[in-house]
């Protein structure tokens, strides 16, 4: 049993708020991921590196909006950019092209030159959905392949084997596609081919076997933002997908502007065919971007001589020739202003965030060693996760399952009591708001928990 007692007594109002919430929202939450047992902590305020809950407890935030907040909460550059943009425009939404769409694209491309042309969406989910449709249209093939343990959003084509029970997951070299949700049965014909991450031989074999029907291979180049692909694995994936005309999609929604400013593709020196971005580039507001080779992206280009009709308002003679991509809020001016301000600030602050991350990782491992608790802080760039294991390498989802997840959860709950917020079992995302003071507090909290509390 996990020691919830203290956590409960400090968070009475959270408990009450969650009971109220459950009357209106299934499970009291607006996304399943926000839930954890026995009940999630309800936050009321945030500033910089800190969250404050409805009971008035303060926490150093390491969730940072699931990695989206690279500058912490309420950064003044973003607040100013948003307010300037709104007052300058005189509107919150044009519904037409506007110049900031181009400024933002140029900024993204300066860090991601592989994104020769791009389109905006409202989330990472929509971005990968569009990337897959582009790949299918381009290759005229029907199937996609994804890796076990990788997340690309919550829709039918990719909602398989994100956290599969190992008893159902099949052989490592030939993983089963285990549905991650109920309600997928009617769409079973879009089930992806599952590939093993960081297993070059087996992944290549499967890709070759299905090469005639594969439109795309989609990958998180750093799984969950913290389990890096091996360089030789990524190189082989690039080679084999190119060889068989399969579109390689780098889903950099988590790793973009985190693994490095230029994402995982910069670090690995690989040019994917399509890249998807999200999270950081919205500065806390919802956004996604899909970009890639001009040859692929141009499939979504309206014909210069043709009109594009609204739903139900006109007749398309060539609907099958042009890839459908739409969205009332795509290229939202307020969000692009927030995103641009974020990237401009991050260009200056990235190295400092990276240095904080590396120091914290080193300290956690050192304290673990000192207290004889097997802890590894693994990851690349400004995200990492703490895994409880003596093993030196965690290469994929299955390795992670072998680690002591119970111990990690205990650690997380004790840290919550110490005012360190990580959603249990989640990764740590660092921001520019994390400084000396937060580092010291975090290290001391770790020290207390590791020395006194863990059973
Ligand atoms: N792809 C990856 C790698 C992600 O980490 C996420 C979200 O966590 C998504 C796609 C989906 O993005 P969103 O939550 O913005 O829809």
C-alpha cells in the first residue's frame, strides 16, 4: 500500500473539488491523463516555476503542461506578445490569411530546415493525423507503421500499443497491435503495423515485409521524450524507408525545441520526410504544425484556378486530387504571437534550461546512489524521467516495464508532499523559470525523501 495519508490531509479541498467535478465530468477530469489515484490535485494558480493548489500548497512544477511550457507559467514575453497582438489586430480571429502566419513559418523553418512547406493545426493530434493523410495520399498506399510504446495522439489509426500489458503485447521482434481504447473495433481495418523500437534487425525485417502497403512509418525519435533512439537505429530507419518509398514521419511534438532547439532531427542529423510539432511552439496555447518535403506538402495545395468550397456549399470536381485540410482556428493570430515570443526567448535561454536539467539529473542519480536507492535520470535535452532500476540502459517500452514502477510512484507521492510536482510516473520537463532556488529546493526534497521515507 502506498502512503497516501499525508497527501490526503494536505489536499482536503482538492478532494472536495474532485467530488464536485465528478458530478459533471466523467471521473472529474477533462482528459483521462489528468487523473491519478486516489484523486488528482486541483490547481488554482501558477507563476514561473510554481503551481499553487486550491488548499494553498505550493509546488515546483516539473510537469510544465506536459512539456508545453518551456518558459514556465505566465512568462512576461508571452503575455506581452499576446496582448500586443490582440490590441493591434482589433480581432482575436481573422479567418483569412495574415502576415504572422508567414513570420512564424520562417521562424520554425530556421530551426527545422526539413520543413520546406508547412501547415498549421490546433494540436499535436491533428498534426500527426494530417501527416498520415499526406503520406497516404502521396504514396497511394493504405497502411502505416508505428512503434510500441509511442504516442501520437488519440485517434483510431495510432491508438494502439502505447501502454500494452506485456501479456498481450506478443513477441518483442513482432509486437501485437493492442488497442489502447474501447470503441476501436469498427475501425480495425486501420490498425497499424507495430514495430519494435531500437531493434534494428526486427524493425527492418517487418518494414521490408510490408513495404508494398506501407505509406508511412511514424516515430517519436526520443520515446516519450526520454528514451532515445540509438543513432544506428535511426540511420537504418531513414535508409530503409527511403529505399522503399515510405514516408518517414518524425513526431517531434514532445521533442521539438526540447531535445535541442532543432529537435531530435538536429541532434541525430537526420532529415525526415515530414515533421510534426506542437506543445512548446504554442507557448501554452493549443497548436500543431506539420511540415516537410515540398513534394509531399504540395498535395494539400488548392489549384490556382479553382475555388475551394465550404462544407455543403459547393461542388468539388477534383476532391480526390487535393488533400483536405481545414480548421476554423488554424494559424490563430494570438497563438502564433505567443509561439513566436516563446521561440525567440528560448533561443536565448535554451542552454541555461539544459544546464539546469543536466545538473538536476546528476544530483538525482548521486542522491539515489548515496541512499542506496536505484535511480536513473534518463533523457535528452530539457526533458527526462526518473526510472528505478539497476540496469544501465532502458531501450524501449518493455525495458521500462521491468523497472520498479511501484517505487517510482512512491517517490512521486512523497515528493508531492514535499512540494515537488510531477504527475505520478510522468517525465520531468524543465523551463527557463527553474533556477538556483528551485534546484536547491528540489535536491533537498529528494534528499529527505530518499533518506527517510522510502520503504
Ligand atoms: N505526439 C506526441 C509525441 C505527443 O507527445 C503528443 C502529446 O502528448 C501528441 C502527439 C498529441 O498532441 P496533443 O496533445 O497536442 O494533441
